[in-house]
């Protein structure tokens, strides 16, 4: 019952973030608990025979993990020049107030008072890219090159290149909230690269990546979890009644 409660909590979190930019749904994974070996399989049942299957009573289930599913979400066209998506694998790099790096799939960027490209919470991206105040427009190429035009200049100027970080095991990243992840021993160290090269996704300007949560699928999981919880509750009540009847007979 506790395992199914955690399952429902996971579904609730997925549904709550069905409209969160760049959010990746989590899938609960279950594991059976210890077993009471009343009769171990393979033990002798006679001089020439053994028990082929034995008698083992399980003690229930538990949630062992809730893996993040990094499946590509749908793209939303915004026409905002600072909205960027990663088409494929990879993460944008974000500098936290502590100076440490975090990683995100949410590419809804903005300019701060100094022209730095920052996230929705004001954290600058890494490497830092500055757009001058007098820039007329900003163009972000598929290879991450950020350029801008200035009135009176025929040629565009380059502000920098957006680097993308990939991980050997992205499911091992630790979620911080705020669409941010940090690496762990399970995820491995970040592998930096230029968008569109060496298996790293290309970037697309003027679009955002929607959450990959399927509301219909989450409702199905919710119903299944709710029914499993109710069934377990009935089993507990039935077992309690059977024990009570047995105790009354012994008296």
C-alpha cells in the first residue's frame, strides 16, 4: 500500500508539470521484498527426492526508483528569438549563484540588465554570452552560434557559441527543481560539445520544448495505482478477519 501511495505521488507530480517547459516525466519502478522460506526449493523431501519449487511467502513490494524518462517533448513555436530547443540529446549549462554548474532542457532565455543571456530565474548560461544594447536582432544557428546585427553595419557580429553538455546516463542526474539537474556518479561527468556534432543535439531558435508528460497515460497509471491500493487494502482486511476467526476457534 505504501508503494502504491508513492506511485500515486509520482503520477501527481507528472500531471502537475504537464505544462512545464522542458520537464521530463518520471516512471516508478517496483521491487519485491524479502521472502519467508518455509520450504526452500531443492531441499530434500525424501531419500531420493527434492522439493521442486518449495514454499516461499513474499512480504510485499517497495518502490526502488523513479527513473527520469528523457524522451523528446513536442516543440512549441514561439517566434521569440531567445527561445531555444535542443533537437536530440544534451542540456544547456547554467551557472548557479554558488558558482556551480547545473543543466537544463528548458531553453526559455532572456536578457538581463547587462545584456547577458540568462534563464527565467536570472542565472546566466555557460559560456556567458552578452548581447549589446544596440543590437537590432539576435540569430542562433543550429550549431549554437549566436550573432546579432547593428544598425549601420552590413556584416553580423558574433556574440559567442552555446555549448551543449551530454551525459552517458542522463537518468542518473539529480533533480534540483526549477528545471535544473546536477551530475552524480551514476550520470557520469558532462561531455561538452558543439550542437549538431558527435551525437549532441542541434539547437533550434524560436521554439520551446514542451513537457513529455502524456496526460492520458498518467491518468491510466493513476487508475491502476488506485485500484491496486484498494485491492491491497481488501487483502489486509481479509487476512485480519481470517486471523481473528482462527484465534476464536482455538479458544
